C-alpha cells in the first residue's frame, strides 16, 4: 500500500469540517496540502479560515499552501492549480470536498440557492477535476476522491430536497464518468459517511440534526486516507462508505468517532438498506 509522505493533495473547501479533517490526517503522514477555499477572513457564523487551517496543517506535520479561490470561477481554479504545481512540483491527489447544501422542497428553494448548489457541487467538481487532471496524469499513483453519495434513482431522495439531490448526484456522476474515462490512469472514487457528520454546515441547519446523533469528521478522514493509499490502477469507480472502508481494514470499534458515545446515530442521506448495519 502507498504512503502519503511527500504527496501533494489539492483540497477544495478545506478550511473546516471534513475537508480540514482529511487535510490534517494526510498532513500527519507528511503530505503537502493545498487548501483552495473562499474563507480568507473570519466568518460571523462559521469557524476557521484558510490561514487557521494552514497553521493546523503545519502543526500536524505537513506543508500547507492556502489559496483563496472560488471554484465557481474557472480562472481562479486555474490560478490555484498553477500555484500548487509551482509550490510542490505537481498534484498527486484531488479531494473534491467543497459543497453547498439547502434541504428545501421545490417551492421553498430560491433560484439563487439552486444556482449556488449547481455551481459549487456539480460544476465545481467537474471544473476542478478538469484543471487538475493534466497534472494528475503525470503522477505515479493519482487519485480523485469526491465527497458525494452512491447514485440511486429511488424517488425518496428527490422528494424533499430535489435541488440538493440534483447537485450532489451531479458530483457522483462526475465520479461515474471520469472513473470510466480515465480507468487505468487515474483512480476516481466517491466517499460518503454512513452517519451524519457534525460540521459547521450541519450546525447551521436550524436544529434539523441533533449533534449527539452525529459522528466527528475524523471517521471520514481516516477512511479517505486508506482509499488514497490504494493502487490507482486497481481501485477506481467505487462509491465508498466510510465505515465500510474502515471495517475492511480491520477496524471494529467506531465509538471513538461519536459526538456522544452510546447515543443513537442518524443514518446519512442517500443510503439504501444495503448500507445499513444493526
């Protein structure tokens, strides 16, 4: 299995939450981390900035390059990728983490929010992947890992939040298509949590999810780093679930990841019965 020592990860939206957790885990193994995100100044409601994230990454043992970039703008994406390659000599891994969420029905979804989710989630994933691929194709064991769910045409996932589902499935369709297109050259996989992860975005959903029913982002980070060490030619086109990845690696106790150990956990959106566990 590969190591992340000296690898360069390009992570979108990594100033907090799951993206930052993946960055810190990889940094602890000696990776170079490029954080491409919008939050350069402190947000009134959300913790962390590009620069606080960079400081944490350096403290964890990695090298950090914070870049202010809006992935809705392909010019800013191109600039960020160029800075990453100049700083570290290439890109080995892309983490498509940036995502916008709005769990509203059709009549309650302003078109401004619809457009934001499409631009960040589906379009952003495509655009950043497109910009990174020429460099990934030169890397010895290149990976794209996208934080998106398994695809399903079950109507229940479209009924209550159609706009969000379209946007997240757009990310997953990028995985499906690019895995086939670049098979044998770049590993393209998706990763999704079995249970809801407590992030700043979840905290802002007006109490829709109770924190004690969540896990910490570190479970996703641990699973991600296992995936990224796999042989890119052999492991592609998968829609991984964090707990299943860890279980396959011999992990059995997931209590350490719970916000409130012993409390009932909330199964995440988009997961079918095959992903459920007693």
